């Protein structure tokens, strides 16, 4: 039987369109024609999300004479790149804590390179006139349970020790910034995150690629790769093929034509809601004048932000894996999760009672055993890949593109010498062990949130083995 509260959430969701807000706009570009012939290129890029678009664009920046062909199975930016929360983080390691745990000897360099990468994204947005509402607001993590306050202090101290602007806020200080009865404290990384419109960034990068001479074929999946004479690789598509001496594989959570990558990647579904625009009175009721991104410190966390037209995106909490790594359009909609998010939204901002949601959607992200990107190659170095961004690919994919290009052209750089770049996470076990382990991990994280953050034996074992899914 529905309670009064559940009826409220159902009412707020009643008219929410089952499609990503970001791509549900008239400015969405028309697709290019699919590949229907055989063609040659200096560099072939498989995948038209951020990873592939950055790789193609940076290749042209390095040498405008490079003939680059990019193929995308659907539309550029249609998957994670066009439906995420728009948090563009400097971190290359899914947060400083994860980086310190896994790469302590080079974390200062990784943070420096990550901040430089974010600067470079900001510069590219300006140079290519990409109208994606890029704002360097930072992100504030909030504690909603007493035990999380110490975690915020640790994050603040570590960030400040590296010389970056960081603020630790008590309950009254964070309440002055954003008005929610659930906040007990906050940590604000002032420079490490920019907020942006993710679809417009993808569309802007696509336009910049086309204007730079990149040939883009949408509606063109690569079915397999074969070796040709002289070491050239051939990408076989339904109606054509591409021959190139160098290939960048940028397929994110999708399996792609290189099966060995899938042994390390877990496709996980994440979900989000978007509200109608807030009135001036509603904005005044929540504060949030600095418009920074927000996220809570729980293991099963929420992320949320304001858009340029004063809507609130509210997502996260549920991270759902389907047996066998199944990916399908029907899995992008999970009504139970949408209702959970709606309930949590009104618990966070009860003063917004009566606000309605206009969009609800989900999408698949690529995660892995170390919770941050890993890099590899195949076909004797003629193919390079970067995957496993775990939700932080809005920023880190540009760094990954640089790594792939360095490797494809045999360059010895600071990037390629990093242990993070040279190492890979452990492969995940096959089914049914994979599914059982992931579900046990999700249960354990929920239990930790209810027991003052205490990690049970299963989570401690994962930490010990380097498979510590911590978010």
C-alpha cells in the first residue's frame, strides 16, 4: 500500500520524460552519414564519446596533417558523455583518497597533472568556442552522518597539504552556503572541479573535430579488427572498412572488438533526475549562490548540481550491475531507483515540496577493480585503449587520450612513465562469481553506511587484494 510520502514522490515523477535532459533539445546535431566504403587513415578512433573525441582532436592538434577517421556506433555523445552529471573533475584517480591508497609514491604528480588537464579543458572550451556553461565552481562534499565528518577532515588536510585551495566547514558554515537540514559539515575543494553541460561539451568537441578535418562516421559499429599486410589494422564495419596503422579504442563500458578489455571492466548503471526550473523564491529557500557541485560522503552517495536554467540534477546512490555485464536500452529506466532518488531529494530539500521532475534517465559507466582508468595496448602496440573511468571521465578522458597518443606514436613522456599508466587492475572473476561478488559488495557498502562507516570483512578483503570498490 502506498504511503502519503510515496504518493508525493509518484506525483513529482508523474510527468518526467524517460530521456536524458541534456540531449532532449533541438540543438542536438544531425548525424553524419555512416561509412559505406573502404578507406585508409593515419589514425582510426573507435568510439565517439569524450575519449574518442579528445583523441581525434588532440591528434589533429599535434599534427594537422594526420588523417583521422572516427567511427561511432550510434551518435557522438549519446551514451555516458551526453547523460552524466556534468562534474568535470581534475582527479585522475577517482578522488585523492583512492589515489593515495593505490599510487602513494606519485600522487603529487598525478594531482598536478590532473589540475593541468582541467586547465587544458578550460582552455580548449575557450579556443574552440564551446558553449557548455563551463564554470570552475569546485565541488563540496557534505557529511550527513556524524562519522563522515572525520572523512571530510582527512580529505581537506590531504588537499591542503598539496597546496590546493580547500575549505573545511562546520554545520553552520555549510548551512549558510546551502540550506539543507541533513548537512552536518562540508569540505569544499575550490579549484578541483568545474561544472558544465555534458552534451554541449560533446557536441562542441564533435564540431571542433569536424572543423579540424576529422572524418566522422556515425551509425557505424566496428564488428571486428584484423591484421593486414605490413602491420596495418583493418576495422570491419557493416558496410565498409578502415585501414590504419594506428587505432585508439575508446568504447568505455561497451565491449568493443577487443575481448580482453572486458575482463577488467564492469558496466554499472547509474540514474539521475532533473527538476523543473526553480522560481526565485525556491532558489532563495535553498541558497546555493556559489553553484558548486554537491555530493554526500556516504559510500552509496548522491551527486547534485544546479543547471544554467536553475534546475537541479539529482543522481547517484544506486549503482546496478546486471548478470553477465548486460547492457540494453531497457535497463536505462528503473522506476524503483527513480522513486528512491525522488524520496532522497525531498529529504535533502524539504522546502522544495511541490517541485516536479521533468526528466528521468539512466546510463552505463565503466568501472574496474581499482576504481580509476587503466591503459593498455594490443596488436604489438598498434592499438591503444583507455577505460575504467568510473564516472570521472568528463575530465580524465582527455588525459587518457594523451596517453593513448603517446603510446601509439612511441613517445616517452611523463605520462607514460607513471605507474598508474604502466599498471593494470586485476581481472574480475567470470560469472557467476562476478555477479555474486558485486552484489555482496553493494550490500556491504549499504551496511557500512548504516554502521558508522565500519567496513566488514568482505570490504576489508577487497581492500587487501586491491579490489576495493569504495563508492
